[in-house]
C-alpha cells in the first residue's frame, strides 16, 4: 500500500463496515474468477490493463454503458481509452 500511495499520491480507505466490503467484493467476484487461471504479472501496467478490460466487458454485459445506439466494439473502444 505504501508503494501505491507513493505512485498515486492518494490514500486508500479501509472500510470497517462489512456491508460495504461485501458489496465491493461481490462486484469484483467475476474479475477474480476470470483471473484465477492467470499465472501472474511481473509489472503493474499489464495487470492494470487486463483488469480494466475485464471490468469493461462486465460493464457492457450488465448494460451499464449509456449509449444504446453504439455497437459493442465501439463501446469497448470508448471505455478503454
């Protein structure tokens, strides 16, 4: 956590409320399931990009993107930038 704090100059909030932690963990459950068979990453950047891609695909599946007229490919490209 110290390394992350030095890189981003932001603090990490540790939640004491179990309800909020369960909501966050439940939201990331799909990403954890997808990353189960991945051997690991050596750098932070590839890991961040991979997780971002997984979360974007999940958002598109849950229809959380606000442009109904765009194709899935256009939505993916617009969110990945």
